[in-house]
């Protein structure tokens, strides 16, 4: 299980760096998408850690958080942030409202999303080391 947990952590960190590269290139839609990916992957790592099993195949961050049990430890701000990230995955992949989403994402907003993603990712990793 340790290798699976490490895999999810490494992939989350890789995606975080990718989000930063997308920000530099002003690819704002993909900043949001990659930040969603970071949290999905770190939550999957936490799930493996807690459940000693493969994570469910889902794109729902709230579901992953609830199923892993970390939801009970999260602050309301952290839960709200997950709610903010969730549509960034769907809209980036299936852009039915792409123009509206792109208008809401700018340099400053994307910097804030990356900062919050880093913070939540670090907090989840801390939960892994505290357990």
C-alpha cells in the first residue's frame, strides 16, 4: 500500500507543478483543471492510506473526502474550496460553459486557486504523517 500512497502523492505534486506552468503560460482553464487533479489525487492517496484499498473511480471530490473520512476533519473553508474546484474538472473536460468559466479565471484568481490548492494538499499530507 505504501507504494500506492506514494504514487498518488507524487502525481499530485507533479500536477501542482503543471498548474504553475499553466499559470505562467496564461492557460487559466487548465490551471483550474490541474488544481482539481491535485486534490483528487491527494485524496485518493489518503483513501488508500485509510482504507487499505484502491480508491473509488470517481471525479467527485466531496465523495472522495467523505469516503476516506477526512471530510470530518476538514474546515468549512476547505470544504468550500473543494466545492469550488469540482466544476473546474468537468468544465475543462466538457466545456459546455467554457466561455463563462474562462471569464471567471484570470491571473489573480488562478494564483489564489494554486495557493489554496497547495495549502489543502499540504494539510492532507500532514494528516497522512500524523496518523
